């Protein structure tokens, strides 16, 4: 091979190497497609909702613990007062009994009198002793009740402290996840971070119902177009279980702010029994909920970055259906 041919071969090989390197580098740094970004957003939003609903369950547990703690604290103070009172009563009885027994014993020795007198004095001494024993027994019982209540209170206070720490850690996790998701949504959908949807604010007509069911649906549908807000119960924004809790509160029914706990409170029904105002629960671990409108549609707060809207119930994996007992006013 001539020198010129060799040079051409070397130059061709170098150019080929450079081109392949550029192509590989470009492939390595290629931006994800819109479909891939959408997939990532859905996955991260779903993960976020799981954590948010677990946060609600823990917060609900903390409320229960705090309520139990308050009850015990209110019970303990009267017990402390009773203990002080009974100790004083036992002390006074002991002193009176001691003086009485000495004087009676001396009287029995110096002035026995009739047999009846001796019996009466002995019965009086026994009465003092029995009354003192009753007071001692009551003091012991009250002290034991106080000790038991105090041990339970200490355990509840420790549990409450641990729950507060867990809540703080979960809140940090949620806020970090929201920050990451926000960046991803801006990357996918532009500065607003929102995918434009023509039906986000669409409000179908409320089914003609009677009483509380109609009130439930009117309130829920009035929230269409409001932003998803984690831990939100309105009026500015909602998450899925927050929307349900706020909706049923309008008819005087207090539901936990947790889709899993709401499922536990509701009576399980079949799909064929669904009527407007029932609840639809989603995913195997139940971390999403919507309010049934009829026609296989629901109103719900979908995910972070989206708005309260109407969707088909089959747009998500259904877990079960539930009915909250409504009043008839």
C-alpha cells in the first residue's frame, strides 16, 4: 500500500472514530422523550401520593394519641387529690385510734364496770379499726389506679413524641419529592409545570338527587378546577382524601383525612350498587379515592400539579367501592 493510501486510511479511521464518539456522546445525553417524561411524572406522582396518604394515617394516629393523653391527664389530677385526701383521713384516724385505744385500755383495767360496758368499749375500738382499714384499702386502691394511669400516660406521651418525629421526617420527604416533581413537570410542560387539559374545569350537571347526597355532590363539583394541594382540605386546594373529608363535613359527617381510613369507615358495596355520592377507592394499598357522580364518572383531586376534575372511574386501578351513611336532611 502506498504512503498516500495509508494516510487516507488513517484519516478515514480517525474521522469514523470521532463521528462514532460524537454519536455515542449524543446518545448518552439525549433528552428523554415526552412520553418518557410523562411516564416518569406519573410514577413519581403515584409514589408521592402513597407517602402523602401514609402521612395522613400517621397524623390521624397522632390525633388519637393526643386525645387519649388528654383524657388521662384530666383523670390523673382528681386521683392525685383523692390520694392526698385519703392519706390525711388515714392519718387522722390513726391518731384518733391510738389515743382512743390507750384511754379505753386504761379504762378497762381501772374501771371494768359491768360486762356490758366492757363489750361496748371493745366494739367502739373495733369500729375505729374497721373504719381505718376501709380508709387504708381505699387509699391503696386509689394509689394503684393513679400508678396505672401514670404508666399509661407516660407510654402515650412517648408514643406521641415518636409520632411527631415520624411526621416531621415524612413531611421533609414529601416536600423534597414535590420539589423534584416540580422540576420534572417544568421540564416536561414548560414554566407552568402543568399539562394543558381542556376538561380540567369542565363541570357536568349535578344529578338530581334528594337531601344530603345532592349536597355532597354540589360541594364536590364546586371544587372542580382547584389545585391539588397535599394535605389540603380547602378552600384553596385539596388532595384526594382531603376533598372527600371536606365534602362530607358539609353534611356533618367527620371522616379521617386518609383514603385508607375512609375505606374502613365506609360500608363496602359492589359496583352494581353504586349511586352518586358513593366512594371509589383505588390501588391495592388504597392510596387514592374519588366521589362517584354516576355514569362511571367521579370527581377527585388527581395528583400534584393537577386540578380537581372529573374522570372515568376506570382510568385508575379500582380497589373497592364504599358508601358513607348519609343523613336525610
